[in-house]
C-alpha cells in the first residue's frame, strides 16, 4: 500500500486529524513520506490528480445480480406493457419534427 493511501486512511480514521492546522498537516504528510506532487494534490483537494498519481480509475461502476435461487422482489418483476404492438405514436410524433 502506498504512503499516500496510508495517509488518507489515517485522516479518515481519526477525526481529529481533519482539524489540523496547515503546518501540522504538512508535517503529517512529511511523516508519511508523501512526494511534493502528492502533497500538492492533497493540499488542493485534487481528486483527479491523486487518482492519476496513485494509478487509480477515474470512474467505476458496479452491477449487482441476484444469486441462484433468490426469489425476485416485487421491484424485479417485469413491468406490464399495456400498449399492443404497432400502437406506438412515435412515427407520427417523429414525422412532425422532421426536417426533411
């Protein structure tokens, strides 16, 4: 684990560290061995910069699927579609806005 991650974990785990003076915060970053670039990113609250310095991902997504044998919940049940096939008014509404 990198020194920067250890530093960020320490800040997250000890609420008193969030209220350090700028000089105390600088001393704490130095004690964790953060580089000048890492210190600047922390100082400026530069999430994107920290992400790049740590080799992280800028965006992440998660998908959750029910396990085998799980009963579907009411929200998981398919929505009933009252429209019969071919009853869409989309063609009419699209043609009204056509520029052709």
